[in-house]
């Protein structure tokens, strides 16, 4: 009887540990769900400092371990759609997906993982690489930062910072601008 009880406890522990990443992934995906409004700023190039605005809607599917984000960003009269799809793979404990229509189209492929209370996603399009980090500040606010991967110089350069609030929950955006110096990316000669 004692062995049977120990075996049952061991099996329960194995099941709990093996499902923990999936539960954590569901919880993380749920944090980013819902309707969001926000503002962003370009941190490089000739448009350095230019602000833009976005409205996004995150729709999770716990049964499929999938997350879709759709919306629109605009600056003045210019407007563009934004889409991203992610799915969680419990075996690799990573997220996979596509930004816009993926690298085969006009967007980028995505692979990433949880990074503490944030999600860190590598963006890939051929030789071009970048990273997007999204983290919730609280239940009604999130920050997003995009980086360009300068492979020859082995560094990441911040290119976009954004702050979002849940639509209707608060009208205050989090402090989303980095507290370090950014600037124009100059081409190498």
C-alpha cells in the first residue's frame, strides 16, 4: 500500500510538472488578450522621434494554445494593418508564428519564449533579424519594444517603443520610452 501511494504521488508530480509550462503559457497568453490602444515612437533613422498610434485586439485560444493579434497603426493620414499569430509548442516550450504574413510574404517569422513576466520573440526575414519584447506592466497596461539585430557588430539596436492600455479600462499609458540613449542607425561603409 505504501509503494502504491508513493507511486501515485510520483505520477501526480510528473503530471503537474509536465503541464506547468502549458498552464504558464496559457496564463501568459491570457495577459495579452483583449482590446488595446496605444502610442509608439520611432527610435532610429530620419523619422527618429515620430509618434504613431495603434489599436490592437488579442484573441487567445487555450484549446489550441494559439494567440492572434489584429489591428491597425497610423500616423497622420497613413495607416497600416497589423497582424501576428503565435502558437505554443509544449515540447520545445517556445512560441512560433508569423508577424504580418511571415517571411514568405511581407512580414517576418517568429520564434520566442517566456522571459520572466514578458515574452521575447525573435523576428526573422532572410538575413534580417530583430526581436520584439512585450511585457505587461499591470492588468491594464503593457509595453512593447522592437530591436534590430546588428549581426556584424553583435548588438541589438532599439528601433520602436510602444505603450498600450486596455481599451476602456484606463486612459493612462505606461512609461514606454527607454531610459537609455537611442538614435539613428547609420549604415556601415
